[in-house]
């Protein structure tokens, strides 16, 4: 019976994480392409705040918004501005995004005609949001691959 070394398990785990990140990037890019085909309606911002919370000793902020929109006579509630809505240590950055969507503002809402609950305010994908995920994928695949080859 072969002995499994802890280093091998870590290497395969790193590879699995890298593959997961890569698949997430591909899915995000595909969704970005699909979003360009979505239908448009108008909506209104009903809540626009900056929220905050701690994770691993860091304080993070994110814009928290909701908006109402109507499709085929039915009212829906959305909360995503774009595909890469992220948190940040910068309260000013989150407040700047919040400032673009004040309560009461009329906005264009892009929604998936097959699933009107799936919606965004901005169709343009913010590809910079995928950069950290891409770097993590490359790092994990490299470390995992080198570990499997017993280079490190």
C-alpha cells in the first residue's frame, strides 16, 4: 500500500483550489457575455447605504443598495450594481459607489429575460475584479504542480 504524504495532499488541494478559481473566472466571463443580451427596464433606488464589517482583523466596507423594477407587470427587487460588487477597506471608495445611486434615482436595470430576478444596473463587466482570482489560480496551480512533481 502506498503511503500518502501530507505534502502530496497539500499539493493536490492547491491544484483543486486553482482549478476552482479558473472555473469561476470562466463562468464570470461567460456570464459577462450573456449579460450583453439581457433586456432593459427602468427602476428606482430604494436603499443606498455603506455597510461595514470585520474579517480577519480588517474592517471592510461595501455599498448596500436595493432597487425596485418591473417586468411584465410584476415588481422585482434587485441588489447588484454589477458583476463584481466587492468589499473594500476604503470607506471613501464604497461611499463613492453609493453616491452614484442615491435613493429615489431612476436607473436602467438589465435583467435576464429567462429569469427576471437575475439583474444588474451596469452591464459592463469590471474585469479588474477577476484579477485577484486569476492570480490566486496561477499561484495555486503553480505551487500545487511543483509540489506534485516534488520540486518544492
